C-alpha cells in the first residue's frame, strides 16, 4: 500500500519527475519479484546462436547443392546408366527413376521439416533424427547411417577404380596396359584412393568443401561433352572390355546413333548377365539397387549442417534444387542411351560412353572426379556422424577416445576409424553387390527420418512447427512405406538383417545407454501420450466387470528409506494394475514458498527407477496426513484408472532399517542422501487420526490393506529353494469378533484373491498358498450356532469353484484359543498372536482379516492396540478389509 505522499504525487502525472517514476517502477519490481516463480533454464541464448553462425562459412550452393549433386551423380552417371537401361529397358528405367526420386522427394520433405523446426548443429542426419526420435532410436539409426556412409564411400571408390581399369587397364580406352588388372590389384588401387581420402580429411574437410563447386563444374563440363557426343556421333562399333569373359570371342558392340529401331530394342526389359559379378543373372531388384545407390546422396548437404551459415534455409533449397537438376540429367541420359546404343553393347560394356564420346578423356575425368568427390564426401559425413555419437556418449565410454582425438575441430580419430572400416568393406570387391548393401542402409535411414516426422505430426506435438510448407503427414507416410517396400525389393536378406541390427541397437541403447536420461526429447513420449490419452478416454468405468478386476493400488509412504521391501512387494501384488506411490508433505500449502512436492518429485521418480517398480508417483501438500490421503484417494489416477485398494503402513513405534544405506540391503544406493529422503517416524501421527484415515478409506468405498513387519521380507530365491519360507498364509477369520461366516464374506474372498495374485508371480510361485481353517467345535455356551456342514468342506468347495489352488490347513488349537475370549480379552488376543506365530515358522507372508473400524473415536486407541497385539512379531503381515466383490465363478 502506498504512503499518502506517494499517492498524492501519482494524482498529478504531469508534475511527476523522472526520478519519482523510476523509483515507483523499481518498487513495483521489488514487490512482484518476491513472489515471482522461478524460471526454468530452457531459454534461448541468442548471443550464442549468433556467435555460432559466425563460425560457419558455407552457403546454399557450395554447402548443399554441390555436395548433394556430386553424391547423386557418383558412379551411376558415367558407369552404370548403360547397365540400367540395357537390362531394365527404357520404360522400367524411367519407372525406377520415378520411384527412386519419389522416395527421395518425400524423404527430403521430412528432412526439410526437421531442419526448419529448430537450430541444426553438427552431425547432420544423425543430429536431426536423434533429437527428434530420442537417444535410443537416434543412436541406432545414427550408427546405421554411419555405416551407410562408409559403404557408400567404398562403393564410389570401387566405381572409380573400375573406371581406371576400363580406361587404363589391359583393354583401356585411353591407354592400354598402363596399370595391371586383377582382384588384388584393384583392392590395392581402392586402398590407395581410400588412403588419399584419409590424407585429405586429416588436412581438413573445409578444404574439400571449398572445392566442391570447382569439382561440380568439371563434372558438368564432362556431362556437356557426353550429351553433345550422343547427338553428334554417327553409327560406330565400340570395343568391349577384356574383363568381360562371358561374351566369348565377340569384341565389339554397336552404337547406332539416334535411331527409332534402337529405341524399340531398348524399350522393354531383357535381363542379361553381369560380367562384373561372375556372370550372375541381373534382376529388377539388382538393377534398382544399383540405380538407387547412385542417388542416395540427399543427406550430403545435411551432413554439412555444422558448417552451414543457415541450415534451415540452405538444406531445403539446396537439396531440392539438386534433386531436380540430377533427375533431369538422368532422364536425358537414359533417353539418349536408349535411342543410340544396342542392348548388347549396354549389357556388355558399362563404360560405353568413353567409346562414344568425342573426347574420351572427358568421361574418364568426369568419372574420376564424381566418384572420388562422392567417396570423400561420405567419409567426411561418416566421420562427423561417429564424432557426434561419441560426443553424445550414446555408447558410453566405448567411443570416448574419439572426441579426445580432435585437432582444430577436425576429428582425427573419427576419420581414421572411418578409413579402417571402409577398407573392410572394400574386400567385398563387386560394385553391384556393395551397391545393394549401400541402398538398403540408406533406405533404412530414410525410413527413420520419415518415421520421425510422421510420429511428430500424428502425435500433434505443439512445438513441431516446421517453416517448410510442403511437408504433411501424407508425404512422410508415403516416404516411409516406399522405403520399407523397396528395401525388401532390393534385397530381403540385407533388409531383414539391417532392421534386425537396428532393433538390437535400439534395445541395447534403451537398456545400457547413459544418454537415456537425456533432455533431447523423445518421439516415443509424444506418441505414448497421444495413445494413452486416446485409450483412457475409451476406458469406461461403467463397463467394469468383476471377471476382469485387478488391484489398482495406492500405497501411502511415509519414509521411502524404510519402506523399500514394502514398495517392492506391492509391485508384485498389483498384477498389471495401476500402482501409485503416494506421499504427503505436512505443511501449510498456502505459503509463498516454492511447492515442496515439485522439488521432491524428481527424487521419487529416481527412486522408482532404482527399485525397478512399475509405479506412478503422486505427492501432495496438506496440513495433516489425513487431509493429504483424502487428496490422493480422490485425485490419483485418471479416468477409469483410479485406485481401488489403499495400502497403509502400520502405525508402528518401531523404526525400521535404512534399506538405501544398509550395506547388506539389496536396495542399497548412495544416490539418495538423508537430505533427500530422511528417516521419518510416525510418532507425530496420533492413533485417532490414523484410525480416521482407515475409516476414510472404507467410507470412500476403497479396499484397505494395512501392512506390518515388512522390514523382515526377504525375496531371495534361495529362501524359497531351501525350504525356509514355504508358505503364503491366509487367515479368513475376524479375530476380534469371530463369526462362522467370516471365511465366506467379502473381506475373506478379497484376501484370498490377493494371496492368489501374489502366488501367481514367478518369484512367489515357489511358495505354497495355505488357507488356515479355524473351525471350532460348537458348544451350547457359545453364541455361535452350529452348522450342518463343516467349514472345512465348505471352504474346499469354494476354492474349487474359484479355481484357487490352495492347501486347507486346519488349526487344531483354535478351540482352546477361542475359549479364552469370554474370560480375558487381552489374554485371548495374545493367544491369537501366539497361535499365528506358531504356525508361521515357514511363512513368507501372512494375510489376516482386518475388522471394520470402530464407530466411536474414543475406541480408536483400543482398536489399534488390539491389531498391534495380534500382529506382534509375525512375519510380513497384511491386514485386509475388502469392500468390493473381486471373484467370479462364471466364465
């Protein structure tokens, strides 16, 4: 509230001095800043983005268009167009190009959507996929994409060496016999080119990036000469390579020039034999595999994302422009090839363009520059991907040596590792075989990219707002389906193995990767949220049926440090149902201090992970524990998934073990300090309030379980194996007010159902379920009336109808115990305790009938004392009171 002097000043704003206004605003700032909530750290540092962009030097043409175009030309443009047209025919060739480019366009739409939906850093496709799909999917796909780049580099090196053999080998077009031929000679030449790539990468990839425009100009010049030669040259004979041993003594093939007859010959498919693969029969799949391997370079621009000035604009513009340009070139070359060259020539001389070209050296120059630049681009891209994987610690310390081997932003060790793996791939030898493997691996990475965008779009993630306008879920879906189909068309074996490897990596990273706690965000969480909301709305509580009843448990925890065995046991009890860990912070919720529940929630979630229980966490702040429990019972869960069973710890004066710090405890963890989870006693909770809490549970029509002595619980397999703990006991009798029908009422049936559920768990199935029958002999001095059918027989019939496999265990001393009821109640309760204790020497868990809570508050202490006497020193014990029917005798 303002003082009078300040208020009068504010009535004349025109007379106010700047100093007064400034003071007033400062005072307002101080007032409101006191209650201002703390802000998260998820803000955008514009300064760092600007500084980062200054370190990037590549634009759209040099950084995206040129490397993408060169990668898409690669070995296919000069070395395999004749192979494709000669075997598949012009019509199928055009169809395959349309299919391939449709898949590419749909995938590029997804790449553009991701790249325009946020800041893109180094790592290219891996960075985009991992930050979208999450560490498990991103890490596995990133690994396969790294392998795809290496296989692609080996493919282009093999193509380059094949071109060397055709031009300078024993039957070379340019110089015959300049270099030797043979499998191991070719491997030597491939190793030399691979080593040359290593040297260039060690010097610096930025040097190569600056020369891509120059290399592209050379390739385009060579293409110009080739297209002109098709139009200029007349009929001639073109010699076949000596490496072709499947044609016998034939040494020439016909080049006819532009002829309709030649077009008719090449119009339809006629698959021959591949002379570079030991005469194997060519198929539609093998042709498409080779064709697609030549156009897989759409990621080349994305791989350079760390060097691009504006990745969000450069990647879409450069990639789409490169796709349109290369598509036009490929269609032109396919048409000219089909019009001018005989099928025999195309099938038996893959480098026929050299013999047709007016300047044969141009084809050789174009082939060398295109294949070598593409191979180098893939080595650079692959090394950047493996470097990003190492920096993200996706595989933990396994790749930790890679970031240490960086010099002047050049990942030296990543490059060396890439070089070594390319050497291994080169041992395959055949270009066409490597091409199929390369195509499948790239198709898998494209499939993942489309899956990422499709998932984001279908999940309706509000922050997925790409500025690329031509992306829809339809394009992502078509790209996903297309890539999946074509993977199996090219090679079912390669496709199945790559998908299997991807799944293995996903599972491995999900279980062992240290980055699974990362803050990248995961598409799986968005999809799970979308589906859970959908099915929760479909789950109607009005359609619940007793046949499908399962426990949905709310366990109220006071001190997690002393409750670990109980938390673990209730996890076994839930039988796939809802499990909620509830905790009440007893303080005034109306203070201006930060909410205590918000601060504690992350620690409770870490506890759930540590104990490996499938539970949700609900924390609340209330003045009393009773009020907090009411909050939790009313608000825990969602829709039809609400707790139907409330589990409380016994109001015990005994302080249990600290299971998180005890060296012998299976729940030991040093992550949870006493400051996070202090040991709390329940001394501040009075017996009256505790019993009122129990009454609240029953009043809200919830089943009630009260657990005691669970600090004694031992789930070690050896405990059951050596026979020390053989039984799960059920005592279906109300010991406070025993009645002959206790064993057949709702509480006893509920208790038997819970015991049966525990006994179905693999760990607990080693124990035998035992129903302790207290069937007293009726005498005239008891108010209980005799029955015509003994309780033992009735229980046996009931268990058979309910399909509960349990042993009926008569308690012979029950007659003596019940006789003391009318004489001395305390002595009777002690006798009950002794009777149960004597029968529980080999018992793992005991279920005991929990009587209804007293009507009068004054009886609360006596009621709680009676329960305490009955359960004193027993094994882990659950006092159960059921309010709902949970068993069914019908199908």
